[in-house]
């Protein structure tokens, strides 16, 4: 390795301020390509397919799922946890890396935040789909009613989820929109067409880039980052409470909250890498989403992968250390029982494969990182599947043991979730700036020389 | 529309030139000058003598309101309005109320932050005209108001040009 | 900008960093503390050996955590390629001075295990099937060996990191930084495992039937939280006596304060997760630990921990000026260190007694360990340049601004 200490420029050093606007807005100003239409058609039809499934479920009943006693939670909750987890990387990039002054985040935060919002939307559907009487979903909210008032059960972690997920969605949206305001103003001022000018003008709220406004703006941004950081920790912790507050072996363990958060960030970053490798290629943003960004994300994947590995080890060790035979059985059953294939998929993809990122060569190779990111996504999906299904299918009473075999509806909803997510993501790529322009501009000096005669300012 | 001069604006292509001009303007004790930039520039707020934003206080107050509101709702519904024994847990299950109390804190604090920002910046604002369309692209501008005590047209123009302005314009 | 902070254009402009020396009266003072600790320990052993050993264990774990936190902090700075911490990194490096001392203290601790750990009594283990099941992990030889290995890892990494950094002082070769980054990454992994096991060994096994998977994270949260407090105290002291006066500004303090604030919240998060899940599950084998601490005479201590370690520092540290003011930071840092002690007390002492006890045994031995810590850390500080003048990141780190 070269023994130099110059900070590698975050962007292509030839780019100027105007180039940022031109390059980022380019995909929004021309007609979508054919491949975009093809992708959108696939995603949208999967969404429609999901709607049909839902109608089918409403007409027939919950029995269309492969769920039954003792496994009442299967792929529905797996998908819920999976998509919520995907969202966490976006908040990590936009909020936590901001607090840690990681300037490289500016090229990727916009699309990662978009991913967060769409992933949370996708996730939020599953608990509602999974309700017995879906049309009564609003009973989850505490409102005065003619039944008593019969309030919601605030001691139930499922209700905590309602609050956590809706708060997470709202605050992420606010944070995202806040970041978009100056960029909408850029598009407004660049727009030639009247309608375009009007639409983006309304969205920009009349932003002018005044210093006295930036003054408030920056503080508000910092505060929202400060609020989002504990929020993101709380959301997946609360998701983990759904399991950990029970007394079921394999679910009731104190490390679940931080372990779920680490796993969420891990899978979320894998998804960001998957998406950005494609986006930067398709929209020719290689000068903005550079190897620096990708390598840093791969480092985070390695770090969070190790944390997840630590949690697996800690759980396994404590299952033995506790001397609780049920606890130990659950873990043996995971590794050697009928779902061992899911368990070993999870171990291989989450603990073993990411170790390749110890090597700089692999961290900086697009094909390698693309494949690893896909593997990690699969592995994290199976992690949730393993946790949920293996603990339920064999608990204390051997007479009530049974297997869970997902039906076509279970898999259909899983496909739908991807279609739903990508429908929104593809629309986002068309109509919104995929890179936070004003933030990128503020970090363009990194790795460039300050003019000799000028005082150091940034 | 009268033709009274409201102020002078200078446009710059380089943030360093803007900073230079801002320092000069401050040296003349100008109080109402403001800059327009495509992205936030660190240190410009202190150069222009702008105070630290009070948005955090709004967040704090509303966050605390959310916190008390959330816990209040939980305790009221679970322990006062209709106490029900669920799983042998106490009516006031404080540890179990923490997650929602926390979420309410963040929700109210976060929404209040956005509201405060919009209020302090008087946004949305579709009335005032845009000084220059490239400010949101790559141009930096410094506006000096004619209200300033020591305002002299030629002096301000001179200042802007000396610091590297590519254009100065009268606003009126 | 605008804080009257000096901006250096090159490393040559930075005034020379004076050597640090602990004055003779101070040295005598801390030696006195060590003596007090020793006398207390011997006296306490005579009166009530159980209490003496519990006090010893509490202090051992408390100060060992602080000692090892230095190398962890340094390693963290290397793998995150952080710039701001360059001028204060040697302070964390110096904490390694306490590690050999802590090692000896641990060897002494081994003499008292039978007063502390139920699992060291063969007769009891024989009649307890759960303890028998654990005996392949909880047995004296393995306990001793693994903890010696942990010290080898911690001290070895600390020495290597410091040695490369000192070598860099001669020629400024950036390769040393890269080398340290390569040491730091695997070290962090080993640190996570070893510190978890050490806290399982010394604290969790005090109640050998109890278990909590998050326990290692809990002790780590306390470690980093108190470490930031200790760093703040040392950095401010060195700034005041001129050593770091020209290289550390309030932005560095602000960052240390922010980390302390972050870990205040993180500790609360982990502590809440552990408490709430055990409270909610209410399983007999787990919940006993919490019942012992949250009922009866221990209620005030638990509440003091909740408010003292989280609520009060949270509000004290939330504002920006608070994290930039030296005197204020000193106060909070001392407060946090006291609360970290209370946390260890909360873990260790309920095993000893139904009621909280506090007296000369606790105070005297804390003073002794404090003396040892300060003396050993300043011993290192007097022997190394306290600012890595040729570190490629130094200039930017010294000019740290916001």
C-alpha cells in the first residue's frame, strides 16, 4: 500500500459546483430509459399482485397463509423485521454519521434515506396484513370509544411497535424533507418548464439560500440527527422486544435490543450497497458515489457483521452457561434440527462471508461487494426466519411440536414486498434528486487544496 | 413600486471572495447584511454576527411535553381510566411504558423542530422574488441594506468589487 | 473560528510542548493514598474479610476498566481514522501504565476468590447440578489462565500501538499510522471478546446462577462512559499545567463531552434493556438478580443510579456551552466517575449484604486504587512526549474546529 496520507478526494476532483446540479438533475430531465420502464412494470405488477393476494385473503380468511399452531408468526413477521431493519442504514447514514462528522455520507444519504422511508412503509404493511380483522387496524390507536372506553394495552410490545414504527416513519420523512428543501430550490431555479417550476417551487417552500435561514436550518438538521439517532436504536430494540419480552427459549434474552440494532444496520448497509452499485452505474453518478463511499460502507458491513457474530456467540454461550435445558435445546435445534439449513445459511452469509471485507482488494471490488451485499441480505432474511420459526415450532411441550411450511401466499407476499419497495424507489430515482446536492457541494473541498492566500474556513 | 434604493447585492463565484466581502462589511459595522449561498458555509454566521439559533429550545420544550404527554396518557388509560390486569403486571407498569413515552418525546420534539424552523425562516414564502437563479447552483451573494447608518452606495460597490464580485446590482 | 482559537498554518508554528512532571507534593500525596488503601485493606481483611474482598473486587473492576479503556480508545481512533483526537491520543496511550499494576492486583485478587465466588467451593458445586454443569468454564485454572491471556492481549496491543506511534515521532513516516490501523482492527475484536469474558468472570459469576447475554455490553458502556470522564480530567489538568495548552482547544473538550453524553444515553439504553426484559419476563432464575437490587434497602441505590448515572448527567450535558466549559466539565466528570463506582457497587455489594454498607473500608480502598492509577499513568506520561508531533494528522487535529 502507498504510504501517503493525503485524504482521498470524496468526489472526482474535476467536478465543479455547477456540475453537481447538472449531473444530479440529468436523470430527472430526460425521459426514462427502456430498462427503467421494464423494471417499473415488473415492480408495479408485483404490487398489484400483492393487492390481489390481499383481496384473496380478505375473501377466504387468514388460513391462506401457511401459519398455524404452534407457528403463528412466520414469513409475515420475518418480512416485517427484515424491512424495518433495511431502513436502519438510511438513518445511520443520515443521522449517526452526520453526528460523527463523516463527510463521505453526503453522496449517499439522500438515496439511503429514501430507502429508509420506503422500507418502513413496506414493513408497516405486514403487521396489518397479518391482523385477523385487517379492517379494524385503527383499534391499535388509543382513542376514546364507545366500548368503555376500552383502551389499548400499553404493556404490550406489539403496541410499542405501532408507536415506534409510526414515529420512525414520520421523523424520517421530516428529516428527509428537510434535506430536500434546498435541492428542490435548485431544481426550481434550473427548471425550464412552467409546471415543473411550479411543482418544485411549491416543494421548495420558497427557499432562497439566505445565510440567516441556513443558520436555523443547520441547527434544525443537527437536532433532527440527534433525535433520529436514539430513535433508530429504539425502533429495532422495540421490534426485538416483541420477542424478548416473552419467555420463549431463543426469544427471551437480554442482548436482543443491541443485537437487533446491529443486525438491522448490517442488513441495511448491504441493501444500500446493492442499490447504489446499480444507481451509480445507471445514472452515471460514478464521480459522486465513488470507491471511497463504497469502501467505507463495506467497512461498516464488516464491523456490524462482527457485532452480529458476537451476539450469536453470546447467545449460544449463555444458553449453555445458563444451565437451562430448554434454552440449550432451542439452540441445538437451530443448528441441527429440521431448520438447520436456514440456520447455516444465516451463519455463512452473516458471519463468514463478510470476513472477506478484511481485505482492501475485496472492499474495493464492485462485483465482490455486489455479491456479498446480496448474500448478506439473504442471510439477514434467514436470521429473522430462524429466530421466529425455530423458537416457535418446538417449545416446551414436545406434543405440540410441528413444522411450518410456507405456502404460495407467504412467498407471494414476500415477492410483493420487493415489488412495493422498488415501485417507490424507482419513482424516487426519476423525480427526486438522488444525491443531496447542497450537502455534496459543502464537502467538495475535502481532499482539495485550500487556496494558498485564503484563510482556512470550512 | 418606488425606485428607492433598498440595498446593494454583490455576486461572487468563489466562497472565499464572499467571506472576504462579509468580513469587510462587518468591519463597517453593517448590521442588516445577509448572504445567499448554495450551501451552508461554516463560520459565516459568526462573521455576519448572527446569533445561534433558538430552535433547540423549542425542541427541548416540546420534547418534554411529548414525554409527559406520552407517559400521562399511558398511566391515565392503564391505571386510572380502566385498570385491567394483564398478565399479572401492575396497573402502572412503568418499565413497560418507557418505550412509548420515549417515542412520544421524539415525535413531538422532531415535529416541533421542523415547525420552529419554518416559523423562524418565515417559510413557506412564495412572495419574495428570487435574487438570482444561480444562487441555488454556484453563485454566492452578499446583500447590504440601505438602512445601514454608514451606507454609501459607491463605498459598498467598491467593497464588493474589491473582494472579487463578478456583478453588483442595485435592489430597489 | 471566532472563539479566539489559534489557527496554525504548519506544525512548526506550534509552540514546543513542555515535558510533563508530577510535582513532588502531588507524588507524595498519591503515595499517601496508596498507603491509606493498603492499610485499609489489611485492616478490613482482619475485621471482615468478605467485605474487604468485595471492596477489593469492586475497585479492581472499576480501575481495570479504566486502565484498559485507554488502549481501546486509541485503537478506536486508529480504525476510524479520526483526526480530532490526535493531540489527546497520548493521554489515552498513557493509561496503559496501569495495566501491569492491574495485573498484579488481579493476582492478589485470586487469593480471595473463595470469599467472593460460590463456584470456587467444591462442596457446594457438587450438590448443585447447575454449577456442576458450568464447572468446565467456571473453574480456577481456566479462570486464571484466560484472564492472564486477556492481559497479554490488552497490554501487548497497547505497547505495540504506542511503540509505533513513538517511532513515528522520529521520522513522521505515515506507514506507522497504517501499521497501527492494522493492529487496531483485530484488537477491537479481541477486546470485545476478552472484556466480555472478564466481566462475566469477575462480576456475573458473583451470582453464578444468574445470566444475562447483554452483560458484557453493559459493562462496556460503563467502561467507555467513565473513560471519557477520566480523559476529560487528565486533558484539562494537562491543559492547565501547560503541556497541552497550545494543542487542545475547547472543541476537543466539546467532542469528549459529546462522547460522554452519547455514552450516558447508551448506558441508559443498555441498562434499561437488561432491566426491562428481566422484569417483563419475570423468570425465577433471572429475576432474582433484579429483585435483590430493586426491593428493600437497595431501592435508594437503584434510584440513585438511574438518576445519577443517566437523568442528571443527561440534562447537565445536553447544552452546548456545558460541554465547552472546563470547570463545568470537571464537575460532571467527577460526578460520572462517582456514578460508575456506584454502578459497580450496585453489582457487587448486594451479593455481600442485604443492606447497602458504606464506610472506611470502601473509601480507603478506593483512595488506594486511585493513587495507584494516577501514579502509574503519570509514570508513563513523564516518559513519553505527550503530543505526537510528527503524526501526519497532527496539524489538522490541533486546528480542530467545528
